[in-house]
């Protein structure tokens, strides 16, 4: 990482050292101000040390509702279905130094249990951050949402190897190989096309998976994975591999599985 930083333009280095995370734009502005220490996925600034890098990152080590987690013995419960209202839109795509993030235009949202959350962005981790019975998927996609009161909800989708998936072409044809400013592309992306058909989810209360590790995040992890080809997965992992935080203790939390469609 240090060698890669030396090769970047100065304005990009400054952006990375400011701690630009993969959280939504509003959260990133509030949580990663100038002067906050750089974090990474390896070495002295890796996940094992996040909680000691700065006081505002303390929850990363001291929190009791941290994410991701291992899904081992979920409780099967009939839960309110997710109501997803995603619309096609032009997007901005950015390599922010930690992941590749697709910023979504306003107007797409989900509702669950009476709360409406606006879709802000989606991004990727490889391998997956969550595990199921201890097993990682090849990658994981996170759709980050925010309610009018500021609460966060993340819909997670496991990405497994299979046949080529043309629904990802609009994003995959514009993957930025190096960190830099967000770029606008003249392509339409419909986030709904990237989701599995079976939208039953594992649900639990957790946190952001990057510093500052803010808790109170509602997690909805799709039980059914989406499949991409080996070549598609490799196209992402050539840019980012190992940008996944290890699973965190449940500390008594219960993971529930929606039992009905």
C-alpha cells in the first residue's frame, strides 16, 4: 500500500490519507475529516489495529455490535418483506482506495417495517466480509441506504463463481484500476438487476465494516447469491483482493432469517 501511494498524484494521496471510506457520502464527510489517520486492510493500519488508530475509531475494537459476522445458526422467523424501489439511473464510479464504489442518483429507495431508506451507493469486497457457516463467498456487494432520520441500512449480496452475468457489464466495463476522483459515465444502471430473485434475507443489527465502525446499522444479507464468471470476479480482484474485514463476535446478538418470500 505504501509503495502504491508513492506512485499516486498528490491530490489522490491527500484524499486517501483523509480516510475516504466506502460508506455513503454524508457519513464519509462526517466520519473522515482531514487529519484522521489512514487505515487499510493490512499491517499496522489493518483491521486488528483500527480501534487504536484514533479515538473516533474506538468502536472498531470496543463495540459490541460490530460487522461483519458469521451466519451460523440463524433463527427462522416470518419477517416483513423488503420493499425495493430501485430505478435505472446514470451513476458515478470511484476507486476510493479501499473499494470500487458506484454512487447512485437520488430517487431509489427501500422500505422495511415502516421505515424508508434512500439508496446512496453500492460497492464491493473480495472475498466476502460475511461468512455462512464459516465459508466466504468469492465477493460481496453492499447497497448502502440512509433514512430521513440518519439511520443506515445495508443490503448485502454474496457473489459466487458461475456463468457470466451480463447485468454487471455496465459497471464492470468501467472499473477504475487506480484511486482517483469519481467519474460520470453515460451508461444506465438498474440496481434491481443486480439482486437475486429470491430476496429472503438474514437480518441483524450491526455496524459499518470500515472505520469508524459506527453501530446501529440494520443489515439485510440476501440468502441467495448472485453468480458472476471467473473472469468477471478476476477483473475486480486484480484491483482489490483482501479488502474484507474479518468476522466479528456476535456478543449475544441473534441473526434472523426471513422464512417467507
